């Protein structure tokens, strides 16, 4: 199968899934009674609608090509960082550091992917960003909570720019026998993470009894995690044909993605709560903000990138 | 709306979001005076962006001539982008009423955006109000007075900085201020300020 054909099969599958989800919403709306259940269906409906637009944007960028995909993720980073910084108490002394993060680190990081300069790409934020951000803040002569402020900005930059940029960075990989198909890996990663989120939500709603971390994330349950993780791993294994992996390798990769995604959801939820918020933002109706949708991706992407690069490129 | 306005609105949405929250009132085409706390140079654009497009056309911001009129670029943004009314804060002509251009705009039936503190503050909550709002309210009793709280903009573009950083800002519109018979100027201004402070909570 050509990469284009694989892509059309993939999109066909996703559209079918969304059609089924839309149909389920439609049926539920007619049979569900009671205030609480109705609210759940309303939320589900909003989520499914948001899914349609997210899939549309993603597929459109993919069809337009590499540049569009990189630009799309640069904007994802931009909005994710905007949400992170909005919830973080910054002071006027952080203004220069924040300008650096938004207007220099984001464009440079994504330009490095476009330019395929991997060696600089991989250390640009951990080295140059890490050292320059607090330097900019220090020049503003404000020592009040300096360490906390610097740490929070660095955290936001690492998650929203560095980690998320590993999704389009998959386009950098040169896997023998898989030339020109890296974009499919990107689809594979995002699909496994999002299916894992959705399936954990569904299994949790159906069978969830034992809460994993009630304080951090009240919706995460042991039953939801096991059911979601197992089925998302199976979904990943079943998609081996769009990857350079064998079915078994694909299952392993999917399992790692699911696990990291779970941890990402947990950690960012804890972070969000320590900043005193329930959602990161209001950008995506039914889902909350950009970060609420990207939390699992941000943890899964760098690890998936690294493992693929380590084991599958010469 | 003119092309420069679209550009301005798009850029504002990208940088600070400027999401509207109609807490105590609803969008309406009747004549209104929106008054808000003032912490940054993008306050005017943010409030204007938060209004629905059909209201923007008839809503004009009062902008200080000594800032917005100083360079061709700022003048362009203020007059072409925002359809602003420039006012002479510095009173270069001692005989003229600095509020006169605002009276003119209200007489034409336009709505207004004003910042009653008269200058930007470094604090999120507004300082004491100048008397301009009182005079406008006395002269145009039929215009609704809508308090507006701009959240987070002091963080996006603190006093002294040249460009805003992206931080999401919400624009909260409160309930119209009701006139009270026989109320003194100071009591009225304190009550107006209170309306904004309550929106901040």
C-alpha cells in the first residue's frame, strides 16, 4: 500500500468511529432521563463535536504537507504555553523571559524541525532555553520568589514547547524502508494516545469503582485504566501496518505510549490543581483547554520519539 | 468593519483571547458607556474585541491623544482600527473642555469605552475615579453605564513594556449602574468603582 492509500484508510476508519460516536450520542439523547445523566450526555456530545473539528484540522494539515503540520503544532505549543502561563502567577519582572519563550523559543524550535537540524533541536530548549530564561528574568532585578517563578516558566516551556514539539519531530526520523511515511507515525502516536484517553474514560464510566488518585484526578479509576490501556494497546497493535513495526513491536510501543500518556494526564492534573484550576482553559468546548487535550500527548511524544529513534534508525 | 479592524481583532484574540463574560448584562445595541479598569495599552483593543461585531461598529473608545496621537502608527491603529475618539488629557488649550469630543460622539448616538481612572495603574484593581464619568452620566442619562473588569491584562503588558505577551484575558461585563436621585459626585464615583471591584471578585 502507498502511504497516501494508508492515510485514506486511516481517515476512513477514524471517520467511521466518529460517526458511530455521533450516532451513540443521538441515541443516548433520546433514551436518557434525569438531570445528571443528561449533563453527561451533553458533555459527551460536545466532546464528539470537538473531535470532529480536531480530526478535520489534523487531516487538513497532513494533506497540506510537512510545513503545515509543523506550523499547526507550533500553534498548539503557543496556545498550550499561553494556558500554562495564564494560570501561573508571574510578575512584571518575567516579561522579558516570557517574550523570549513565546516569540523566540517557539519559532526557533519549530524552525529546527523544518530545517531538520536534529542535534540542535534536541538540546535547544534544555540547554539554551533553560539557561537564558532565568537570565532574562534576573536582569529585571526582581528577586521576589525568583526560583519559583523561573521554575514555573521553565516547566511550561519544557511541556508546551519541548515535549509537544516531539510530535512533528517524528518527521525528522530516517527509518530504513519507511522513507516518506513519517507522517503516519505522527498519526499513530496521536491516535493511540487519544484512543487511550477516550477508552479509559469509557471504561471508567462503565466499570469504574476504585479510584487511583482521587485528590489529583477524580475521574481516573483502576478499572478504567486497565480496560482503556489494554484496548488502546490492542488498537495500537492493530495499526502496525501504518508503522515500521511488527504487530508485536507495535503493541509494545502502544503500551509505552498509553503508560506515558496516563502519567502525563496525572502529572499535569496535579500541576493544574496546584495552580488552583480545574481546567487549563476553555478553548475546546467539552474538553477544557488545549492543555487538557495535550497533557497525555506531551508525555508520550518524547518517549515514543526516543524509542523509535533508538531502535529503528541506524 | 474595515480591514485594519479585522487584523487588530485577530491579533488580540491570538495574544490575549479577550473572551467576553456577560455577567450582569447582555450584548445590546442601545447606547452604552462601558467603563473599565485600566492597566495596559491593550485594554482598549481587548474590550473592543470582546464586543460582538455588530456592537463594535457603533462603539468608540476614548483614547489619550498624548499616547495614541504621538506616532503615525499608533494614530492609525487608534483612528482606523478602533475608530477611537482622541482626547486631550494634558489640556493644551485651557479654555476647552477635554470631554467635548466625547459629548460629540454620544450626541451622534455612538457608544463609548472609557477608563475613568484617567491613567494606567500597576494594580489589577482600579484606583479612585476622575470626574469624567460623572459628567458624561449627568449629560446623557439615557446611556446605560456598564462596568467592565479586564482581567490579567496588567500581566500581559505591564506598564513600561513595549509589547504584550500571550496571557489569556477575560472581559467581564457587569449590570448597568442605576441612577440614584440626589447622589453626590463622590458617592456616584465610589459606587461606579465598586461595581468594577465586585466584578473582579
